């Protein structure tokens, strides 16, 4: 089931769950995963986009390997909060993915996640070439970490 409201997504997850965070780009998909207690998001890999069936096959493989219990997609809203074509594309990807898995799928506002990831990589003195290789899955980890922090806040009320 796709959850537009984050709280609904969080409520649909089993206890001790591992999540996958995705940063969907036109050419790549950044992938991050969390630990089972939902404390830390870790950048995993960048999937080079081909066709949806091939992209989804790789994501489902990661889901099986990592025993993932939920999928969170970064929703690329405009800075004013409105949704443009990239949001529509992300929602379409989620609908297509929903046909292939029963896992809960949710969205997280990803505004500035790539900016934050780029800043962190610059501060770590990462070379330009290496930044280009890792930016997408580092951005995915920023998206996922934001959601994990929010879930912890919801739980601790």
C-alpha cells in the first residue's frame, strides 16, 4: 500500500524493521538502508536506471538480501512545497513498484537532501569524481535518516 501521509506509513511497519530509502533521479536511483532498530541510515549503492523492470528487479533483490520491511521514496517537491513533473514521476514509480511488492511504500520530502549530501561530501574532502559516484546514495541516506528521526519522534511523542 502507498502512504501519502507519513504517519500512516510509519504505523504500517512491523516492529524491528529495516527500511530502504530511494532517491529517484532520471539516470540513477540512490539506495540507502536502515538498521533494524531504525536508528541509522547507511548509503548502499547507486543503481543506473535502465527500464523499470530491470530497475525494480535490482531493488527487489536488495529487499530480499537485506530483509527490508518498507520502502521510502524521496518526493522532490518544489521549494514552495508544490509538486511538479518530478513528483508525478516518483508517484508513478511507486505505483508500479506497488504491483511487485506488498511492502508499505511511503514518501519523504527530499528538498535539500542532495544539497546536504553534497555539503557533507565536500567537508569530507571527497574528490569531484568520487562525489559524482556516491552523491545519489548519500542523498538517499539523508532522505531515509530524516524519516527515521521523524519516526523516533512520533514513537517517543
